[in-house]
C-alpha cells in the first residue's frame, strides 16, 4: 500500500513530515478563504497519492504539493 511505501522509505517519510508541517503552518496562519483552498488541494493530493503505482510517482506527488504550498 501507499502508506507502507511511505513509512518504509526514509526519504518518503521525510517528505511526508515536511508536507505535514507546511500544511499545519499554513492552516494556522492563513485567512479562511486560503485555508479552504488549501484543504481542497490537500484532498486532491491525497487522492492522487493513493493512485501512485511506484516510488517515483510518490516523490513527484509530494514535491509538486510542496511547491504548490510555497515550500520548494
């Protein structure tokens, strides 16, 4: 499963923690409209992540989402 792949790979786990921290920071500091937009994007990201067939896809999904949230 995707969650096993993330937990079993130190680099993917680090990306997951980085994304979670960025998401939490924005969620706590952004205006309500931005928070709503961020949450919609997070739902889309999670759905996309679940459809990843391999590690490369997961890395790309995380990097893309981090860029969208301004964390390059």
